[in-house]
C-alpha cells in the first residue's frame, strides 16, 4: 500500500519563504506488513516513527530500497523521512 506523504520544513521560523528554487518532490514509499519500500531518493535519509503522544518510537537511517520494521510496533504512527532542511510525513498503522 502506497503511503501518502506531505512535505514540511524542519525550521518553519526561518525568514525565507521557500529556500528551494523548485518544488519538492515527495519520495515514493509503500508498506506491506512491517516492510517499507522506498525509491532511490530516500537513501541516507533518517526515518522516524512518532507515536500519538509525540514520542519517537523508532528511528533509523535508510540504507536500501527496503526496510524491515520491528514487529513489536502496534498502533498508529506518523512516519517521517528527514531530508536536508525539509521532511516528508505520512501515517501508518499496525
């Protein structure tokens, strides 16, 4: 299942309207059971899963096209992919 991602900026208080000269393209991320699949643009990015109370439940660096998440995860999470001065986020549930 494809995860619908939106973009945000890491420092929204920055005075610049948009530090990027071109639109930011969201990476392609899908999930099946506890396995995430990425397009090549995610390599080297940090992935975080944040629970409903705002705590980081899981974090890692994306080092390949797929990533197996711990099967102990349960509930709804905000999936975040940090990339330079912006991040992409969507929601996943287990």
